[in-house]
C-alpha cells in the first residue's frame, strides 16, 4: 500500500522518485558543524531535519550509512581571514584541539537531548589530511589547479572549459569572475572565482601541516569531497546541508569531485531551509543565534520561558524542512500544548474500550501518514494526520465512536511508530522516574518560596544554588518559578 518515496532534488529543482544507486544500501553525507562554539538552534533545525530523513529511510528498510563530518580546521571567516577555530584558541589562549574537543562533546550532548540518532561515521577534517593532500595533487596533475605562493587554488576557468561550475546554485561563472573583482586583490588567485584547495600558513598561524607546497592547511570545501568519497564512494545517494551551504561550499565540492574523480558525486542534493527570527536568518554574528542551552533554561532575552527539547523538536517538525521557520514564543507555546495533547492521546490508545464494531478507518490514517512522509518527508502534514488520530481517540474515550480490538492494536502500533521511531518524539515525563524528580523539585521550590516569604534569603538562595549544582536551573518569571535541566 505504501506509495514510493519522492524527494525534492535541489540540483534538478524537481521532485523525484527515490531510487538508490545500490539498494537496499543508501549513502548519505551531511555537512556537520564547525566546532568553534556551541551550535545555535538554527543548526539544530538542520541536523534535526536530517535526523527525520535518516529515521524515515531506516524505517523504510534501507541500510543507511550516514556520514556527518566535524569541521575542525579550515573554515575561514572569509576567504582571506583567520580560521574560526584558531581564532577562538588564540582568544582563549588554549590549544585549537581543546576548542574542538569542547564543542564536539557539547554538540553530541545537544543532539542527544534532541533525540537525534548518531551518524554511522563522524569523520574529522584533521583526521583526513593525507587524503586531502592526495586530492589536491590529483587536481593539480589534471591541470585544474595551480600553485601560487605556497597555496593551491582551484582553476575555475580551466575547469569550466569542459564542465559547468555553478550547476548546483545556478550561478553564472562569468558574473562571478567579474563581480568579485575588488574583494580578493590582495591574494594570489588568477581569478576571483578561484577557491583555495590548500592555503599557505603565515608564521603566526597555529593549525598547519607539511605538504608538497609548503606548510599550510586545507581549504574548507576539500574535507567534504574527500570524506564523502572515502566512506560512501565516488558516487553516493544523498548529500545534505543547510541552504546557505549551496554556494560556495557544495558548488566547490562538486567541482573538486568532478575534477579529481571524473564522476558526478551525488544523486540527490537535499537542502534544509533556515530558522529565522523576525524573518531574518538566525545567526550568531547578528546576535540572533539562540543556543539550545538558552532555550532549555529560558535564559535569553528573546524567550519568555524555558522550552523542553521535545517541544523544540516538535515545533521544528511542524514546518517542512524546505520552508523557512520563524522562531517565536507564541509558536513554541502552541507547540508545547500540541505535543502534550498528542502524547496524552498516544498513551490513551492501549486503554481504549473495545467493541465488536469499529468506526475508525485505521488504514486510511495509515495511508495518509505514509503519503505525507513519502511526499518529500512532509512532517507537518503527517502531524496534522496524527491530530486526526487524536480526535478519534478522544471521540472513542467520550463514547461517541467505537473501535474493535484489532483496530486498536494496529492504531497503537501505527501511532507509536510514527511518533517515536519516525518523528523521534519522546515522552518527557513518563520514563525513568522523571515524574518523581519533578515532584521533588517542585517541593524544593515550595520550600524556597516559603523561605522567601519568611525573608530567610540565605536559605532561599541556598536552595537555588544547590539545585543548580545538581543540574537544575531555576528561573523566576512573571508566571511563577520554572526549572530546567542544565
Ligand atoms: P556551520 O557550523 O556554520 O557550518 O553550520 C552547520 C549547519 O547548520 C549547516 O548545514 C548550515 O547550513 C546550518 N545552518 C546555519 N544557520 C542556520 C539557520 N539559521 N537555520 C537552519 N540551518 C542553519
Ligand atoms: Zn561540507
């Protein structure tokens, strides 16, 4: 009954039937974070979208090898300035690898909170320098790159004689060459559209390695070409990332792969849309990059309260991954309520009274759910159909509709599969005694409230500090006191 999965290939700009190169195996590469700071909630949206895609492919029975890299070198602030990680290391006077370690661990913990499955392989750029140097050499040998003052640049004009630089983003290379004129006057490129495969390191540069062209470091785009090829082959099924990576990052990746390996590397390009705030892309540099920690504690001027990881995940799933999603407290509060309603109904299914007759068409709900997911992973439509199920559960509970035992059992399996396995939503209050913990903390908060009323501020502060030590942040707001795990 399940219709075929279709997805939007942002290279061809068309909805296509998903036909893996080598079924049942699927290779999926997603550009991972640059680990120089905490990820922001926009990054979480992108990785969460690919978690949904990964989960659905697994659910359909594909054997997915999901590779998501860690960028731990080479991501410059722009083409001429400092490496993001080196800069952070210099400012904090620590080793670059300390920066990398800190934010890699933090990223893993964050994604776990959001119940994102770990990738099958998580390679690092610094762990693949030999392979990167080899690819640079191959492209040089083919005459599609040149050495200039210890750096190696990809020769876009030479490549473009037989290929089409700009095929993914739809950009025209002549415009690129004439438009970017002034920007890079100070460097060693033949043309402004050329990009670095290997950069010569200045003496003060901290992250650098020996190479046939002198001491330097790899260009940012190179790692993804090398690591996707190493772990998924010269041709693989899905390449993903945020839309902002389409140009130049993914365009350069395609050019490097075609120049080096003479193959069209990717069958389906999937790009997620941006999380925005007041219509503008959420970005740390603009002061609009809210971190997951801030969301979970409510500790941010844009937030009126704390939100749980599952509320945030649900909020994000209520938008299609290719649509922008605007961040607001109202929308998050609505998501909080909606998720609660969904979870309550889900838990109620197994306890529904059964009758001989059933007025619920479970197959119809099933078809609609799969139909939505098969339509380019349309999670908002799938969620709308789950709410149709919630309506049925409530009607049956109220005695206005009936269900038989067989239907109740298939509805239960269907709903749990979609909510837990595919959408990755967990029940936040019903596992591992967390309700009891909740009760204990509420009790501690009541004692703190009483201490405040008694003007015993040393005790009330002590309760707050002890709860923080244990791992719960207390926040006093106009609607009362809330707490959240740190
Ligand atoms: P970065 O660490 O900057 O390379 O970003 C990691 C991933 O997050 C990339 O796939 C970006 O495209 C994505 N990303 C960055 N900003 C946003 C945003 N505001 N909304 C959604 N995804 C984003
Ligand atoms: Zn990448």
